[in-house]
C-alpha cells in the first residue's frame, strides 16, 4: 500500500478523551505485518490494536485520524473497521463506524456504516485493567504519621483475637463523629527511596469494613460488616478512600525525562512479569500521574575489560513497558504492559528511550 510501511516522522496530535499533546517528536514506524484494514473485536483494547500496527504502541495518537462525520470519533466499538490510509504523506488510521453487520465478497470484508449514540457504552478500553482492579480497590499508600494517628482495633468484645463478619470489637483512638463506616486496613510494606533512604510512605491493604455501634465511653464499639480475611487486633481503621479506575486513558510518555526505581512488587512477589503490578519511587511530585508510560530497564553488569583489565559497566537494557494507574506524591503503582524479562526490585523505570 503506497509505501505506508515506511518509517516516517510525525508530531503527536491531541484527540481528546485522555489523549494529550506530547512535546516530543518521535519516529513513527509501522510494523511490516500491519494490516490495511482491521475489524475491531470484542475484548480488544486500544493498546492491543496499537501493537498490531506500531512497533511503539504508545505513538498511537500519531496515526489516529479523527473523522468529524462520526459521533464521538475518539471511542472505538466492536464491529468498527479501521483502514490504513495516507494523509499528506503520513500513515493514518481511518474509522468506519458500523453496526457489526459484515458483508464478505471476494475475500474483502465490508462494513455498512451507521452512526452511534455519543456515549461510552460498549466502547473498548484503552488498556485492559482487569488484572489490577481488585488490587487498586484495596491498596493505597499513606504517610507513616497518618497511619500512626489512625484508630485501631483493640480486641473483640469478649477478648477475641480473630474476628469475622458480624463480630463486634472495641476500637481505640480518635474517631470522626460524622463518619459511621470505616475501612479495616492491615499494614503492608514500608517504602524507602533506594538512594536517599527517605521514607516514601506505607502501604495499607483493606481487609474489611466496620460500622460504629456505640461511641460512649473511652472505647468505641464497632461491628464488622464484611471482610476478605480474618481481622485482628492492631488493624487500623480509616475512612475508606473511594478510588475510581479510569480505563479510558491512553498511555503517554512523561512530559519530562524521568528516572526512578522499582521499589515493590505487587502481592509480595519476588519477581514480576506481564500484567503484574510494580511499585515505583516516582509520583505526582515528579509529574508521574495515571496514564504515564515508563520504560523498564535492567542495569548493566560490571565486567572486566579483557585488554586493559579495568572494570567496565555495561549499558542498561530495556526489558519492558509499564503504565502508571495509581499514585501519590512520591510513590506510584504501575501495570507491566510489555516484558521480555522478569522484573525485579531495583530495576530502572524511565522515560521511553
């Protein structure tokens, strides 16, 4: 198809709904196997489709051609047809919006166009975040002082040490009188910056919820309304932080050069791979926000020059990509989107090279 698989340069274009302009000028390279047409299937994500066409999937907005004749062209639905075309010498993907009815003649799939309502119902996600949904809802990072100041469970009303839904217990600490329901949290990992050793925060994991029964007296009486595991004395009681996982953003590199480290692996793994969660020591203070795409790299090993005998450190090598989906000031959680090697503590995270 008219040299559409040649390497070309293009600027990132803004197309809304989570797509943002990048100040970078990147090389846009189509895969040799990129199809001239593609019918979107149920279960596809924008990242999947971008990976079909591009060697660097995050450059998707550069190839996406907005069709003003289509209601909300930024959303893609199962049954839509994408066509690879040339616009001003640049490869672009054009969208034909259909109703899923296909007509096949001489091996060519045709789709009858049909305008859809302008809503997100049924639109494919940018990224498949099912693997992190449960983790996202239960886990967050707070500063140590906030944890130490939070109320905690003393014991069950009869001194029980293992508690379950329906059990009542006494809580100690300062409770907000305007709040009747609390999350029950157990302590996870404490995170430090690997270079400065600065405390970055403490991970807490929600294991249940409890409702206040009686506030009279020195201790507060609560009842467990639900739990995912046994609740124990010492577990902390905090106001639940309602977190919404937005599947509509598309990965974009950071606006400035970023370099950090993997400081944690989700679910207490010793190594992590594709679709696993990692914790990094960069967050909102570094302009690392949900949707930020980072490269994962392994540090080069130190070897000996065979001629001079001097120690020589080999260059780092990229082994994958990770998408930030949750974060605070100095810590973020990220999902591994691509991986050619196991990810370990201490691995580098940085702006895509």
